[in-house]
C-alpha cells in the first residue's frame, strides 16, 4: 500500500457513538416513503422476510467492506482507494461524486419536510390535505428556497461543531427522539378502528405476490437505505477506533435501520387501512407523492388528533432527513479536507456554499427551469417535461453511479486486494464470526446482486418494468 500523509483525524468517542451516527445516516427518507410502499405492494410479510435476509447477508458484506476500508486507511473515499495505488483512485473519485450530487437535492427535500412540520402547527391538517397544496408549494413559491436554506444551515451548524461535539451529540438526541416518536405514532395508529386489519395485511406473508420483481425491489431498497456506495461508511469508518468491535457495530447499524423501516410500516399501513379502507393507497404511491400527498389526507381522517399526529410524523421525518443529510455533508467536508489539505472550518464553508448553490439550482427546476428536462433530453426517458432537475440528479447518483461504485468496490475487495485484508482489519479488535459469509458474498454474490440492481433500476426509470 502507498502511504499518504494525513492530518490528525477526528475520532468517535466510542462504539455506540459510531453505531448511532451510522444508523442515523442510514435511517432516512427511503425508510419513510418507500419501504411502506414496497411492503404494501409486495405481500407484506413476504417482502419483510426477503428484505431482512438481504440485509444480514448482502447489506452486511457491503457495509463491512466500506467501514473496514475507512478504518484501515484512516481516509475518506478518495484517499482510501488511493492508499492501495493511484490506479484505483478513480473508484474513490466516483464514490465521492455521489454525495456531491445527492446532498443538494436532499437538502431541497429536507426543506419541504421542514415546511410541512411547521405548517401542521401554523396551518393545520385540513390545509395540508387540500388538493394542490404540495404542487402549489413547490412550483410557484419562493418560500421553498427559504426552507431549503434553513435546513442547510441546521446541517452546516451541526457539522461545523465537529465529529464529537456536533455530530455525536446531535445524533444521540435525535435518534432517541426518532425511535420514541416512531413507537408512539405506531401505537396510536394501532388504536384506530380497523387498524388491526392493516397489521394483518402488513405482517402476514402473502406468498402469491412473491416474484423476481419483489426480490429486486427488496435488493434495491436495502442497497439505497444503508448509506452504501456514497463514501459515507468509508468516512465514518475512518473515525472508528481500531480497538472497537467492527462486526458487532455493523450488525447493530443494520438492526437500527431495519427496525425503523419496519416501524414506518406500522405507522403508515394500519393507519391507511383504518382511514382509507385499504392499503392500496400506500401500495400505489411512493416517494413525495406518498409523503406529501397521500399521508396528509390520511392524517386528516384522524379527527381531533390530525394536526398533532401530522406534526409528530413530519417531525420524525425531519429528524431522519436531518441526520442523513448531516452524514452526507460530513462526507463532503472530509473529502475536501483530505483532498485539498484544508482545515475543517474552511472545508465546511466551501461545502456549504456548494450545497446552497446547487440546491438553489435544483429548486429552480420546479419554477424558473421547469422547462428543462434532462432525463428526456440526455437519456430519452419519459415524455418531455415529465421530469425535473431533481429527478435527473437522483437518476445519475442513485440509479447509475451508486451501483457502479458498489460493483467496483466488490471487485476491488473480492478480487484485487482480496478479502483477507478486510478479515485482518476486522480481527484487530475481535473475532470475525461471519468471515466465511463475508468472503462468499463480497466475491461471488454481491457483485451479481449489484448488477441486477443497476440493470433493473435503469429499466424501471425507462418505464420498461415497475418496481
């Protein structure tokens, strides 16, 4: 390995600080607005079983590889791969490009969530459930820029305080609040008349809906949910002390992320069955349509508790979005600081200006640049003006770059540096009980799964299949 000089690196205060930070990164918008949709669409318990199996095998291998690479090299993505030779630098560059693309548009969506959280206090449930409320807000409202800026400044403020004083402290509070609120909302949903029918729909496996599409959808949801292939786990791993148990920590991260995703299903599916009379409203809607369109209508049907539950839910989503964006922004700062040998403070300012500038551009895709459809112009996907700039950046980062980065990482770890290097790193602090599983997955199984995800999600974006 080529040794590169590096400044003194921040460290987590302990194993649980790392676990909570990584779990907070993984628990994001995908858990809230896509997992319940997929569970409702693909047979409830059948989807849950497939998803859990994939998390503890496929997801485990990828997360172990990335965190071990970070801890071994003490570098963010570019430096981590460059440590093994300059010819592998391009993998780190591709991995680093992902958070630079995602963070600005994630901040835009974070602004929407912040607005809705506040609106449940100042406008009430009836206003937010009105037809055209969300569309009117994002298309014709300069207020969207203000909410995005507020969200970004909160993220920047936390990261500017540092790994221990900022990210650690905030995650310890927000993750506890997030878990408590998820359990509380789930319990309330279960008290609604007819909600137990929704629980049965959610938990009892319907194997008649088992299909290749369901397995691929579960693969994709797991892959995009665990903060993989975007440099985050490499960066967070680089802050992790070598004496701490890495395998145990990764297993706990998986548990937190999967647990919150399952709770999201409990919050949404039984409530939809109770209020709307069935789970079809969830099974037929995902993403912003579910979050900002359907769910406010579900909350409106909860009578006296509508505004309170609506606020609590969007506060929970706000916490999830904030902690995920913090990890994205910290990754940007680490990449800039490591690559340009700049101080943390200067790197934070540079990244803040970048995210605000690019976030403004993404926001303009819903008003001033509404006629710009790069998905259609560059890739011929959809009809003209079907997509906005946010959709384009999401397609490039999530659908194309992330699977490619994951595939390259699997080949790099499995066939170039060989799994033994990762096993040695993990065994510095503990026995690696799942060493054989890791080796088989990273060499043979995970690369195939990643290729399937890449092909399937490009086909889904092109409208060839539906996931």
